[in-house]
C-alpha cells in the first residue's frame, strides 16, 4: 500500500506493520481508501503546527498523486467542509456571543498551522489527475454533502472537492452539534461550499458504490423518535449523488 512503516503509532506493542492512526483499504485497481487520525499527532506550534504528522502528510499526498487505482478517497477523523466551532477542528471559527459562528473572536489554543495543512491536503485532493476528488468523514454527527469550491486562496471551481458527512447511526441525545455546541454544523468562513444537502442532525449512514467510471453515494437517515430499529433494514436513500470520473 506504500504506507511507510515508520509513521507514529505504528507497530505499537509488537503489532508489526499495523497502525493505530493510519491505514489503507485497497480493492485491486478499483479503489484505495486512506484512513487517518488527525488529532493523535497534532502539535501546538503556531504557524508550523500540524494535525497530521508531516511524514504521514507526505504519504497522503504521494498516494493522491499516484495512478495505480481508479478511485482514491480520503477519510480523515475530522471532516473538512463544515465546522461546529469546536477547538479540535481544522478551522478557526468559534461560537460568538450572539450565538453565531465567527472568526473575529479568537479560538482558544487553536493553531493556524492546522489550517495551512488542511489547505495542502485539499490542494492534493483537488489536483488528483483523472480522479473524482472526494473526502468523507463522520465526526460532526450529521449527514451532508457538498462541493468545496474554494479553500482560502485555492480556487477549485474547475475540479471541486466532493465533501461528505457520512452520518452517525448511534449518537446520543446530547451529542448533536447544536445540543452540545449551541450551533449546527456550518461551512467555515475559510471555504466556499455548494451544499446539495445541508447538515442534518439525524441518525444515518452513507453507502458508496465504486465502479471504474463513477462513484455512487446513497445517503440514508433514520429517526430514533418515530422509527424502530427494525426500520433501518428497509430504509431507502433520501439522497443519491452520482459522481462521474473526469475524462
């Protein structure tokens, strides 16, 4: 999989080649999925701070540029595209005194280097030759899909990144962003997002089907207050996105 064996938290307790923070799911030449934890290796170094270890960043960018597989998907532990004003996020947005997200109020201990690394990774995803730019994550406890058109100074209108909040299937009543943070998930000021589905605070999940020329995303939601667990098996997607591979 070309994942360096020397990355942090790899081969812990004699588990040779296995990592607690970084992984790859590979299906032949069809798809490669990059899994990475953004907080275990975070640093608090201001402009040079990182979430993802720098050697891991090199690996992620190298795999994004490689051409062995038709599709390459990034799945970081914290989702690009939206924010709820939490400290441990890529973005500087924080909840203001008026109950709205703002960047005018400093976020305590937030590091500008985290956002710089975000932009480096987004640039690598945007620049993937002949592939569908796609990043998925579930940590914001919501269901959403949109296209990232701009990230800071990076204009991505010619090849927008498809960003997905995959949905939580088991969030407790107090764990929704609006309940815990006072705001639902919203696009940060750093981005221009074209939201096909704005974040929905409801239990759900996303199924991705890969074929050589496209990725089909089917999004499901389930209401714990009005539906039984047995209903999950018969759910129909409330939104379907067909992403076509560039020629």
